[in-house]
C-alpha cells in the first residue's frame, strides 16, 4: 500500500475512537498502517483505571501508535476527575508574571510537570500544548488559553511549561502557527481572516516560534487565512509551512494539521474539500500528520471513507510516503515503553514538589 521508511511505514493519520473501550471497528482502524495515532476526548474518559486499560489495548494493537490529547490547562483539559489536578489557565500564569516573573516561570514549569506526569501515568503519550497565540482580548476561541499579549512573556512561560513536560517524558506542540489570537472569528464554525502584513505577523505573533524553534518538537498551524501572504489557510499553505516555518524560522520538528473535521478548516479556493482531499492538501503543503477528530461516533463512516480514499491515493501515487515525516512522528513517542504507574508518580518527590509549587 505504501512505501516504507527503513523498516517503518509512513503513518500520517491521527484519528479518534468512539468510547471508553475499543470496539471492533476501532481495532480494525487502528491496525491500518496508515494510522499513526489516536486523539482522546472527554467522552473517552471514565476514570484512571479505564483510561490506562484503554491505552494499553491501543498499544497492544500497535506499540508505535502515538496516543494524544488536548490537555492544556484551564478550560481545555479533557480529564478532570479521579485524581487529575485542575490545572490553571495559561492567562493566569501571564497575570502572575506581571506580579512576579520568576515565580511565574516556576509555576509554569510545575504545571508542565503535573500535566505530563498525570497523562503519562495513564498511558497518554502526548498533549497538544502549549498555546503560543497572543492574547489580544477579542478572540473567544483563544481567550484565557493564551499566556499574554507580549510575545516575550508567551515564549518564556511556554518554554517553562515545555521544560516541565519534558522532565516527565513528554514532547510539546506549539499552536496555532503563525498566530490565531488577532482574529475574533472561531475557526470551528467560520474562516477567520487576518489581513496584516507578513512583517507585522513575524514581528509579533510568530516571534515565539522563532525564539523557540530549537525547543519545540511539534507545531500545529492555524485554520486562519492571511491573504497578504497566501489565499489558503496556514495549514494548507506551503508558503507558511515550508518557506516560513521550516526555512525562515528553522523549525525541524513535526507539523500536525488542526482538526480537518472543522468545515472552516477544509475550505480551499472557495471549495469545501472531502476529508481525503483535505488530508492530501495538508500533507502536500508541509504537514507531517493530519488529524480527523470526532468521526468514530456512530457508524464511523467518515473514518472508513478516509482510510479507503487515502489508501487509494497511496496506491495511485497521489500521495507518496515521506521518511522524514515518519521519523518526526516517531520522535514524539516517549522514551519509556512502559509509563510510570500512578502510585509511583504520586509518591515521587518531583511530582509532590510540583504540586506544592502549582499555587497561584
């Protein structure tokens, strides 16, 4: 079906599963060699024991599958019960910075440690965090997910969160490149348009990506159109992903598409693309991995259509595997094949100290 990268097949698709345990359709899809990972949502959560068992079964099907979740802190935190710590919003860390900058970096590191440690203890490999968007005050979809309006504060607090995550064995993902905070529209339901110049965006919103290029392990582009740079949304734009992010800013980690089930994210040149064509367009523009979320519920027909359509695209050479993309995907997997048990985490001095510091 696809060419191999050394011993490995390029697996660019990140999909979801329907519930708190796998069904036969989930198992079949996860075994497909084009699938490279799973993204969990609140509906997949019941308690720690269930989540740990679910992830163990996923790894039993394919040990190389990357198990992901959107778990940032504040209002975007999928798991909130059965021992999981309620993490502060990133804006609250920015507000603390204004009172005590060094204390804010200390708390941000602790937040990263707790975030990653608790997820890893349940078998989750990777969280799409931190948000690097600037807080202009008008975006409802970003809002308190942002650290601050000042890109310097954003970069330094994000680096502290990333350091804490790495201490617990988890890589990071900066989002939403080159910046979603300036536009007010919600890209889940409409297409935001940012009409600023490239100079303005690179001099402000995109600065954290420049400063953190050597520390970021993954980036997710915005479902936003910047018409003075390209008529396509950033996640479908080779100008943004290849020319600017890769070449100009020197980023060499993995690039994820944002969720391609969002209709606002699938409009290119005035046309609503099919899921298969949207994935192909995102990969062609420079994404290594493509997310299609919340399509397993019910019959799961959209996922099956994507797997069939993408497989056909591979066989007809509409899509060609990329060894570099597969290497970048695998680099996001934790180094420890067996995650730390929850009780071991709770009893560890580092986790306890991070909890003590995680007070604003």
